[in-house]
C-alpha cells in the first residue's frame, strides 16, 4: 500500500510537471516593466554549459525551484566558477531528489511482488533520506569544485604576476605585459585571464576593469587587488613593478603555507586507519582467549 501511494505521488508530480511545461506561468507586468527600465549589466566573463540526463529529467521542475528562490547567491557564484548554468543545476537537484524518492519505493514494490515485503517505515524513511541527500548533493559538489578552481586560480595568478614583473622589467608597457603574460600560460585559469583581456579589447574598456570584474565573479581578492594596482598604473602613472613583485612573493608564501597545512592534515588523517587496523588486530588475537576464559567460568 505504501509503495502504491508513493508511486501515485510520483505520477502526480510527473503530470504536474508536464502541465507546467506545456503551460508555463506568465511573469507579472511589474517585473516586465522593471526589466525594460533597468540598465543592462556587463556580459559575464565566465561561460556556462548544459547537458546530461539529469537535466532532461528535471527540467520541468526548474520553474518551481526558481520561484522558491533557488539557487542562492553563494551557490550562483559557485556555479559561474564551475561553468554551469543555474537551470542545469536546478534540474539536476530535482532529478536526483525525484530518483531518491522513487528508488526505495520501487525496491519495496519488487520485494512485495517477490513475497518478502518490508515494513512500511523502511521504504518511507529511505525515500525521504535519499530525496534530501539527492537534493543537497549538487550543492556540495559545486561548492567543492568551485573551491578547487579558486585555489588553482590563485596558484596561476602568482605565476602570472611573476611573468608581468619580468615583462615590465624588460621595458614592456602595462597593457602589453598583461596580454603577453596571459598568452604564455595554459590551463583554465590563464584561459579566463585571456578571455577577460579579449573582452576589454573588444568592448574598448581598460583591461584592469575586466580583470576586476573577473576577480569579483571568481571571488578571488588577489585578482581584485591586482586590478586596483594596475588601475593606478594606467590612470595615475604609478610604478607598480615593485608592488607586483611583493604581491607575487606573498602569494607564493601563502600557497606554501596552505600546502604545508594540507599535508599535515592528510598525515593526521592517515593515522586513523592505522589505529583502527591495530585495534582490529588486537581484537582478532585476544578474542579466542577471552572466549575460552568466559566459557570456562
């Protein structure tokens, strides 16, 4: 009975999603008028991509999740860093939650047909737990991936600052040093830097403006500070070569300290399996003796 109820709820949600997809809700008139009167924001530097089975399965639920205010501001920034669109993320959340909700019900139905029914709290609790876990899993995945990309970008930014310092010492201008240094490196980080500089060239804006925008989108304060220093050099003629060298050295020291801290944490985590193995070995050795003593009493 519980399995049939859950299957009926899933069918009802599917029909409701189909109705929302066929007849989408209309936005209010006030929202349309405010959209016409607002100044368009500069185009984002970070790009996004879509695709996957979860997107096709959960796309009918994206409108409902958008109405609920998802994704939040922090998750939206992480999505921009990982080059994922909010629609893709919301569709994956809905698809994983729906899969987790229906999977225990399907297993319970199969066991019931096989003559081994489960107590109704077991599939119900499993459905709720898997649905919540599936709904929260994309957020945790995106947050971890965004943090890894931020860390990789900070490492690449230190190398970028060293290249700019070398080019400035060789007599290159600020704009030329920025472009040439970005063209030397490879990888995702340098690709974002080149895209920001190309955006500045095509839109006829200063390169430090787009670099500052990229730093805000990535939430990397070091890049924002670099853009501010380059702005002083471009507008007021300040000499930034020494400050760039100092900033690069500080970033190298910070990266070394973070790497050392992560290595120490990994060493401490490696001690736990050894302790568990030693404890298991002690139990394996002394259990027969304890059994014999207990039986002899």
